[in-house]
């Protein structure tokens, strides 16, 4: 997000943390991503198969591994 430039001004750190927090919510709740399902080799080329685009939030809601976290995530998205 900020590149590979060294940031030497310590007063920028709180501002960068705020930007990261907002960007993280935007990325996890509203930016769909295609997940790679398989990658098959056909001769000298690769054929990739992708899942339907979903946000990380949607993927976590579909997963039943973390039921205690679902309500917390729903509240965060609602705000």
C-alpha cells in the first residue's frame, strides 16, 4: 500500500495505522477475490480454475469452523 520506501518520520505511524485499519475493512468486506481451485498442466501451458469471486468475509461466513466469530464479524460489517 505504501510501497517499499523507508518511512523515517514517526509522526506518520498513527496515520498509516488508521489507513491500514480502514483499508483492511474495505478489502475484507467489500472487495471480492477469485480463489485458485486447481492448476493443471497441459503440455507446456497451465490451465487454472478459479472459484467464484467472493470477499474474505463471505468465505468465512460460509465456513463453519469459527461460529463464535460470526456474530462479531456481522457487527463489524454493520457499522
